[in-house]
């Protein structure tokens, strides 16, 4: 396998088509479980919110209302973390189809298989996705800790609940923004891959003609 | 006009050129993250002040504009994602032209000129229809092509209008709290309706990409004179349409509900309404995002089918 860099792209040259790489194989396996988890989390969040709204309307205990005030965003943002993961994994699967399919076409044409090396945007996609997920899951974990402490009767936690909620809200928002930026990088990688494949497929007829 | 909404570049477009859509989209993404960073810093400051007595008005003001700015940040990144999707759409049509240009020289001559038998065939990717000419666009593809731009425009306007209203609300916190609370309801309803429109625009763009894959794949096969194989709509595509419609309905519902809450006077009723409406509006976005996952999965499947068909044409000639 050689690595070459003409036409502005860095790519590997092999005799046979390469399959999905590791992140793409993970993506193909995990997009559906992540989607299912998200689809369970959002209704659960709405149900908890309805219980909390009922507690507020009927003058329920401050502890219960405050604890639910942490559990509701914890469940909802577990849902967002899951659905963004599902989107990221689905994008990785698309990139895998391009990598695998593009190689098979070149192999079928009897030519060397040129496969684009992972572009910088793909690395940023993985980096921002991991960062966004960690931020969101960190916020979810802290919400659960706060909610559990309040539900367990901690007056200190109850006194600090507003402050914690404000901080965690800011962290959640930043986590969402980071995740979305990761998705933008993933999609922009598809543009790069498409450009590479267009250049490559236009080279093939000339190579076939020369090879006879 | 059709080519404009399909983002189909004119024949002869430089296929080596870098995509401007990609640059613009990523720039918008970074702007959105910078705005979110500002709301994070604001949140840290508000949290510190929340621990002190006598700072309730300041905390209320910080929370008011912070909400508006955070939702605007998300909207900006989503708009950037939509711009990148437009770039993908343009690049897909350049790919169609490239495959049309190259395949005649790559296919084996043996299979050329074989009789085409219209009907259906089973493939590893599901059932496909065989026809002589490229299939006509489905209703959902025509809808997607017509609606992605208006949805994005309406979404951007609603999110921005909500942000401006959040600034007005900020000035009313502590001065006229009843009015500020009413405006808070309008801001949340308007901005999440806008987010719903933006995600619907993204969904329609994905639908347009699926339509382009179908149409472009058909055009390539028809130009070669081989049987046009078109993948039947997979289950994921049908579920995508359903989830998108459901998510948009939830966002319209929450907007109407917030508009009603904005007329309430009783603080307890307002607080309990806000308590359930917040997660409902977020669940609506979650459903829209779930639809987007299924659309992306369908694109992956359609691409796999297309590559297998190209390999088949190259290998057998038909």
C-alpha cells in the first residue's frame, strides 16, 4: 500500500477495495441502538415533566419539585446525546459506503484502488463529537447527582439547586453547540470525499485506454 | 427554477473546485459555537450571582437574553449545516455528470444492447424496480425540493425575531415582571418554532438529496441504455417522513401553547405550564432529529445500492 498526494488529495493505493474503517464499522453498528435510546428518553422526559408540573400546580413538596427539576433535563439531554450520536454514526456509515463502494468500482474497472486518507475535517468530526458527548453526559451525570441529593433530603443541595441548574444549563448548551459543530464537520467531509471520487472516476477512462 | 432548487450546477462546471458552501457552512458553525461560549460565560456569572441575595433582577436579566442567544447559536449552526447539505447536493450532481462521462469507457461491451425487462428485482439492499427510463420524482421528493428553502428562511426569521424579543424581555425584567413573563413565553414559543422550521428545512434538504440520488442514478443508467434499477422506498425513509411531520406538529403545538400561556396572570399556573412545555418543545426537536437519523441511514443505503449497480454495469456491461 502506498500513499500518494497528487490532485490535492492524500490517498492510499491498493490492488483491492478497502472496506469500512473502524469508526465507520462502529457507526454502522451503533446508529440504530442510539436512535432507539433517544426515542425512549424524550417521552420519559415529557412524563417526568408532567409529574413535576402537577406537583407545582398542586403545591407539592419543594424537594420533589427541585429534584425533578434536575431529573427532567438529565433524561432529555440523555436523549439529545443519543440522537446526536445516532446522527454522527449515520454520517460515519455514509462515509464508509463511499470508501467501500468507491474502491469496488475502481477494482471492477481493473485499476489500482485509490482511497482517500482520513481528511482533517473527519478527525475534527470525531474530536468534536467526542467532546460534545462528554460535555453532555457530564452535565447529565451532575444533574442526576444533584437530583439524587435533593431527593435524599439534603438541605444544602436544595439551597444550591438554582445555582447548579443555571451552571449546568450553560454547560449543556455549549455541549449541544460542540456536538452540532462536529456534525457539520462530518457532513463537510462528505463534500471532500465526493470531490475526490469525482476526480478519480474521471481519471479512470484514460487509465483504461492507456492500459488497453 | 427546478435546477436552482435541486442545486444542480451547469454542465461544464469545474469539478475540481472547492465547495464554497462548505466554507460558509463551517464558518456559520464556528460563529454558533462562539455564541454558545458567550452564553456559557454568562451562565457561569449568573450562577455565581444566584448564590447572593438582592441579585434576583440581574440573574433574571442574564437568563432572559442568555436563552435568546443560546437558541440563536443553535439556529446559526443548524443553518450552517443546511448550507453544507446544499454543498453536498451540488457535489452529488457533479458526481452524476462524472459517472455519465466515465462509465461508457469502463463497462464491458459484452452486456451492452441486452433486452430490458421491466419489473422488480430483489437486491441485497431491498427490492428495486426495473424500468427503461429514469423514474419520475416521487411526491415527497417534489415537496422536499420546493420546501427546503422556505422552511430555512422561516426558521431563521423566527429564531432572530425571538432573539430580539428576548432583548426586549431583558429590559422589562424587574420593571414590569408580568410583561416580562408574557414575553418569556413568546420568546420560547417563537424560537423553538424557528428551530423546528430549521430542522424541517434540513430534513427537506436530506429528502432532496435522496430524490437527487434516485433521479441521478436513473439518468446515468438511462444514458447507458441499460435497465434502470431504482431502489424502492425503504422503511427508514417512510419512518423519516412520519417522524418529521410529527416533530413539526409538536413544535407548532408548543408555539400555540406558549401563546396561550402568555395570556395567563396566575404565577402558579404559568410556572406549572412552563414546567411541562419546556420538555415538550425539546422532545419535538428530538423527534425531528430522529427523523434526520433515519434520512441519513436511507442515504447510506441508497449509496450502497448505487455503488453495487455501478460495479454491476462495469463488470457485466448491463
